[in-house]
């Protein structure tokens, strides 16, 4: 129990510090991107990150609905199931979508790894476009550090270890998606980032370099903290732009 408390205190301090530092950088407000095409028959599947739920994706969901997309805001038990089991749950929901529909994915954090596993092992569909927000594509070095502490599995579950930057971790075995995909990274735009336990620029949880994935069609960095990126107007505008045009707003 003492180890669990220590782990929670460490995480709490990091999150509070990040929130304070990022307040001045938050770029809230309503999205300004003007969708110019009809998106009738296009579905966007949203996946949240670890220890989050569909509610964290609601602002993005509303922006997509306003542009005419149909949206599946998929929730999964991120700390109770493995990546494989979450991908299986995703597959069951995907089977309910209309046949022949154009499907896109937009994910936050670990949600990208669930989708990448699904695409690699199920191969039921080839999405049109895929936007990953702050994904641990190269594994999370921060998770790799934390998993050495007692209580990590209790707090983050099996999936938390599967996205860690470690030899033979699950995330290191996944191929790049066979579709157009873009990556949005958070951070401060400097050499240190928000978290002193992560090398280089970072969003408090994932480093900028850890988000990159070979084959990505476009990449952009937005100033912001990991969880708060989902409320960031620039992030949402760039998601809308990539889904419509295949590129970000540079």
C-alpha cells in the first residue's frame, strides 16, 4: 500500500506541475477550421487514452459532427484489459458499422496502439485516414521508468507495461498502419519539455520523438500538455484538416 501511495504522489506532483506550466499555453476555444467538403457516409472512430474515457474525446466528437461526419466514440477498459483484448472489443464494434463506409480513426495516447494492433491483426478494414494525438509509437520511456516501481501494474494494468519503452514490448512489434496517417505531438517547443524524467521535449507523458512513426504522411507539434491536447483548438483544427485533405495546417 505504501508503494501505491508513493506512486500516486509522484504522478500527482508531475500532473499538477504540468497543469500549472501549461495554463499559459492552453489555446482553448471553438475550432476555426472550415470543412468545405461533404462527409456524408464517412465515419470517424475515436479512441481515448489510458485512464480516460469517451468523455475526454467529446470536444473533438462535437467538432467532427459539426463537419458532417458520423462518429463512433469507442470506450474500452484501458487499465483492466490488455492491448489485444481492447483491440478485440474494438473489432466487435467495428463490425457493426455500415459495410462500404469510409472509415477514419482519431486516437489519443494509448488509443493509437490499440488501433495499430487492431489493424495489424484483424485486417478487416483499411481506413482512409488516421490521426494520432500524442501516441507512444516508439514506446513510453516514462512508463518504462514507472513500471519499475511497485504498484505500477495495479494503477495502469497490463496495457501500461505493453506501451512502455522496453525490450520486446508489444508496441515495438507493431507495423505502421497501411493507410495515410499523421501524428500530432505535444510539448513546449524547447529541449526540456514538461517532465524532467523524460529526455528532450515532451508533453509531460510522452516525448516528441516517441510519437514519431516511420511512414507518417505528416507531423506537427502543438504546444500543450498530454491530456489537455484534446481541448486545444489547434489540435482539433489540425485533426479536421488532415481528415479532409491528408495534411496538417503548417
